[in-house]
């Protein structure tokens, strides 16, 4: 999926907002870094917000996204 993720990221016009959601997206979760994975999404593309949890709560998702958006406005 690394190649597909890079291609999708490159094809997305600016401004981009990348949010790594859940433990697997943030750091690879129970799979971590192994022969089959690179770990979290941040190992492949730049990430604006990490929202941990397995799964994260809806409130955590909203807070994470709104924090990034608010930070970009300043």
C-alpha cells in the first residue's frame, strides 16, 4: 500500500490535511514495524494530526481534526 498511498498523496491538490487515525495508522498498532509493514502512515507521507485509540472516540476524532484546522488558520 506504500506506493498507492504515495501516489494518492501526490495526486491530491493542496491544501492537504492528513490525519492518522487509530493505533494502526499512528504507529502500526499490534503489527508495528515488521517485514510486511512500515509502521504508521507517518513513515510514508507527512501527517498533520495523530489521533490514537483502538478505535478513537468520535470526540477524539473531532478534536484532532479541529485542532489542525484551527492551527492552520493562525
